[in-house]
C-alpha cells in the first residue's frame, strides 16, 4: 500500500508543488508537505494520529505499586505505555536508562540508543 506523501501534491491556495519537510514537536518527528510560496502545510495523518495518542497517554496519571524483588524494588509500567513505546520504536529494547532527576522524581528513558547497554552493569 502506497503512502499519499509519495505523490506530488499541489498547494490548494497557490497551486505550487509542495515540498516534503519535517516538524519536531515534543520529540516526535511529524512529516509534512509545505508550500515554498505561501507556507501552507499538510501534516501526515499517521504521524498526527501517533502524536495525539502520545498526548492522550501523557495527560493520563497512572498509580502503580512498588514491590520488593530480591534486594531491589520494582515498579510496574502499565502495558498501555509499553505498547505505545514498542509501536514507536519498532525494535523494542528491554534495557532502559533510569535517572534520579531531582528529589522525588525519577525518569526512565526508552530508546534505540540504549542497545549498547544490554549486558553492561549500569
């Protein structure tokens, strides 16, 4: 199945060929077609759908339990979040980066750039 952005698209305002570009919003790369003459933009529908899903998850608050496993504590990450990350990353990595950002706040980073951490002690 083809992608509509693989076709030539003319601006509906000035009838000039629109050029592909990217817009980065909250870490999301959104593909756009932009008119070089008037600046009119068309956003890729799949990218907007993914961005809206992210916004919905971002606005949710999850209450999870902290449990003791051996000498460490574990925190469950809701399946909804993991499924979203898995879908975005295409290749899901079981390793994450955990940081103590400030008093009372931890951050967990998922991503392909963490592949090299697998098997290392961090």
